[in-house]
C-alpha cells in the first residue's frame, strides 16, 4: 500500500529533521546531561507519546479536509516547503547551542514524562511535519489515505525515537566530543542544511495531488 519511495522519502525527512536542533532535542539533551540517561529516556517516553497523538489526530481529519478543500493541499505543500527551507537556513547558521547546558534542578519521573509530552505537542516542527510534510508522500492510487498516513507516521516515529534515544544515551560523550572538535559541528550543520534544502525544493516542485478519501 505504501511505496518504497514514500517510505524512503519520509525516512529522509524525519532523519534530517530529528538531527536539526529543536525544542525536543534541547529538552532531551538538557535532561540527559543534567540528570542522567534514565531521566532523558523517561522524557523521551513523553515525546514519543506526543508523536503518537500527532499521527492519530492529523490522520483522522486529513482525508475529509483535503476532500472538502482541495486548494488547501497546495497551501500546505507551500508551507511545508518554506518551513523545510527555514530549517535548512537555521541549521547552517547554527544559532541553537544544544549541547551547552547550564545546571538544571532535578525533576520527578512524572514531571519529566509530562514535560516531554508537552514539549513535543507544542513543537511547531512536529505540527508541520505531520500536517504539511508527510501528506506529500501519500500516493493517490495506493489506497486509504488514513492507513497510508498512519504507516508513514509510524516510519517517522521509529526514526525520531531511535535517533533521540541514541542522542540521550550519548549526550554527555557527544557534548565533550563537540566541545573539543567544533569543525564536526559545522560539518553536521552544513550536511543537514543541504538535505533539508533539497527536500524543500523537492516538495515545492512536486506536482502530485492529494489522495482521495
């Protein structure tokens, strides 16, 4: 039902976006460095739940909205492309200092989980990912819009949780490594910026139409 090209496309977008500093990464890294790996993993559980909420909520209404307002698909396409381009520029500029964390007070596991959840739910990167970017990979001839959206959302969740878990586990080591090798951070920014920029062009020039309900 979901093509290999669509899965690879969502995988590439998800990987580029999860490696681009944002609210989720900042929160997870800060907790991992200041309170330990277990705290970072508990926080990641909240982030993961937020991703599931986004997938279900956006896909429940996606087909109906696109069927009622076909022009909205084009608007969403443009917004998604512009947002990816903005992320590309932000990545290259490197204004967010993710691994430079000041001391934070210790929180309970319940608070860590809750803060991870709300940090993700209030993250505009995730909102646009599910509302504007993933729908671009839905194939009009491949069947149910809802099931395709759930499947592709699952790909994104798998990438996001896996990469963030690796970042949480290695946050301290990564911080020390980058502090001693600033050239690596610059390289990472340029690579991610290039990937996001190319994806923005791809979305802006794609001529596909929204899938029917």
